[in-house]
C-alpha cells in the first residue's frame, strides 16, 4: 500500500489534536494509503514521531503530501511564507495571520499548492449542515442574526493574537449558513483589551460588532474572557410565503462537539418545530473526544489529497481565508477600544493547563 506523508508544523495543543485525528483515520476505508506523520517545531517534544527542527529540511527529506500548520497563531505567517514553492496541500489553523502580517506575501507563497483549507470546524457540525441545507431547501432569506462566541482563556499560557482568533468562527458561520463566501460587511465595532494572556498587557480580548450579511443586520459578541464557554448563533429568516422562521444553534455545550439545532415557526397555538438536530447525548468514544468535527475535516482533506475528491462541505480555501483575514484586520483596526483591564497587576504565575475543555 502506498503512503501519505503528513507534516505537522507545531506540536502543541492544536498539533496534538490534529495528530489524534490522523491516528483515528489511519486505517479507514477509502483513503487507500498508510498515513506517515512527522512534525516540525522549535524543539523536540515527543519521541514517537520523526522530528525536524528545520521546516526546509522537513519539506526536502520527508516530502509531505500534506502540511498542517498548527503553530501558535502569531507564527502562522512565518510558516506559511516559508512554504513558498511547496506543491502539496496545506491545512492551516485559524486565523490565517495576524493584523501585522503581509497577506500578499502569504498568498504569493502558497500560489503553487495543490489545495488549501483553513480549520473552520464548525462547518462540520451536524447542526450547521442541517441548518444550511434547510435554508437552501426552503428558500429562506436571512432577516436578522446574532452570534455569541466566547470562552475563558484568562491566564492562558499560550501566545495569542487575541479575540480575532475566536470571533472568526461566528463570522464564518453567519456567512456560511446564510450569505455565501465573503458576504459580510462590517459596520461598527467596539472592543476591550487586557493582560489576560502571556502575549502582552493590551491584547484585544473582546469585541462586539454590527455588520450586514447581504441586507440582513447582524450583531456579534466574542470574548476570550467570557468566564464560561458560550457558542450560539440565532437567526430569523423570511420564508417564501412571507412568514418568519427562527433558528437557534448551540455549539460545544455542555461538552465539545455536543451541539443542538432547533428550527421553528410561531403560530397561534404555539411553536411549530420544523427541524431539530441534537448531538448532546450521542456517545463519543474516548479516542474521538474533542475531535469529532476536526476529524471530519481532516478526513475530507486526506481524500482530496489522495483521490482529488471534492468534499461535500467546501473547504475554506485560500481566497476565502484571505477575505476573512481582511475582515478580522478591519475589526481590529476600526474597533473603539476600552481598557486595558488588569487581571495580573502584580505579575502572573502560569500553571500547567489540566482543563483542556476550558480552552477549546
């Protein structure tokens, strides 16, 4: 049997999750190849995989068919730019870059790749798939939407570009469900900065914004200092007969990959439920804990790399990812800022993270 070589650049929290997903896919039918994994990082952290301290050497000696970019988000541009001339497939963690990086240089460096996808895993949720399909099957038009996307990363030991890495999920979902690629226009934004992470004393930790998806006004709140994880998207649509149809989605509550969708219409005798999808009580094997949606994305990428199969759920390709990054940059540049909040005025003590569910 032939081999698919996969190089993971960055073997921290995100890289380890990708590795777990790859290891559950090593023998699934349809790929028709053994998966060999190596990793590149600044230092060796594990002995069960081939290790490369140099990305250039890894590309030359290991010759990966797929490169997964899972380094800290502030280093994405450095790695992506270093892939200049690479002709395989690139799967990158979000966001694409930071506000200060050269997007043109990143785009040019990836010009020769055979394909690109950004890790926007909520597209792979059963509830997202069902809602998107229902909207299209019934010709619904978005009237109004609101998204909340927050979690607690206070005293996070991982470097971060800030809340743009979190708000990207809700922005993508709003466009994906109702508006199509890049069909979201920013109107206004406010934000708060703080010293919540190791990345500095004034990192943007929260944003609230108004925007439009087509003609529909939308509001979005996202925060890395939200204390509890909240991931919801609420939409009101107009049906072809002029009536209103409501949809509520809740993600990763109470645990990762536990999602719920309810679509309904209000009537004189109460709510008429039109569609409901609930994965909150579905058993998840331990080996798939926290990677159910990521595993679906990785499987689609492997099938594309191996057989050229277009996925049922379209990849967030390079052009779309660049458009999203331009939107994130605009939010950060235009937001009226309050702060900074001081969580650790006397300095911080960083403890080893034991609750990965908190950070997800």
